[in-house]
């Protein structure tokens, strides 16, 4: 084996900057996915027939096609069809946000439907408006049910974020490729960012477990 990590030392700060770049894009994409996903979940559960059909079709399309295809379509098709020169960052958050919304909508739908129907019936009997019932009664309970699945979605999105390197966005993966091309050695920088991805996933996993334990402790109290 001919490994030499000393050549990579000058490039380490450049690659570490990719952590913030990656997390920023993942956070924005998750926010978009959570907002749209919540709306889609409500459409599926209690929306009128046209909105319910739209939500089901949306989920089917975005879950049934590869994420990298969606990313490429947005990055290359938008300039071709509209003349707007979309940036890699905007393409990334759009594709990942819309894709994540499809998965999050199913997670939230399952979580809401897992809440005891007696909670809904009691709220309706007390005359609680639908919006207030969902915001104050149903969604908080559903969140406890869906937290593990949501954390899995966050972890998956963090790992899949490496796909944005294909459109030139300077995330961790793209920076490793740039450094590898400069050094004429690909293995060392790829191994380095692989370690960073693993650390990020482990941190997210620990955060998810800590939140879950706190929620369980609040239930006991």
C-alpha cells in the first residue's frame, strides 16, 4: 500500500469548509421538505379529492424516480426551458427539498394516523377547530411517533447530499474530488471525507437518541 496523507495536509482546511457547506444545504432542504411534506400529509388525510390525488401522485413520482435524475432535470432543464441560469445551490435545495417532502409526507401521514382516534373524537366533541386540533393536539403526539423515522430521513439526506457534487456544488464530496485532482491521488481525500460523513451521521444519531429519551421521560412525568 502506498498511502501518503502528508500531501493532503495543506488541503485539510479547504475540505473542512465543506462540512458547513454540506450542512447548510441539507438544513435548507430539510426545512423545505418538512413544510411541503406536512401540507401533503394533511392533503392525504383530510383534503378534498383533487388535493388528495395531487399529494398521492406527487409522492409516487418523487419516490419512484432516482434523486440524481431529479437533480439533473432541475439543474439542466430549468436553464433550457426558462433561460434562467440556476445555481448549483438552488438546484440542490430544490431537488432535495422536493424529494424529501415526498418521504416526509408519508412519515407524517403514518404518524398522524397512529394517534388514537379517541383524541380526535374528544377534540371534535369539545368544539376544537380543525386547525387548532392538528396544531395543538394531533401533531405534537404524532411527532413523538415519527421521530425515529424523521431522524432516518435526516441521516439519509446527509449521506445522499454527496450527489450534488455531480453538478459542481462544492460540498464535501466535490472538495475531495478537487483535492484528489490537485494531488493526483484520490484515495486519501476520499477516505478523509468518508470519515467526516461517518462522524456527522454518528452525531445525528446521538442527537436523535437524546431527543427520543427526553420525550419518553416527559411522557413518564
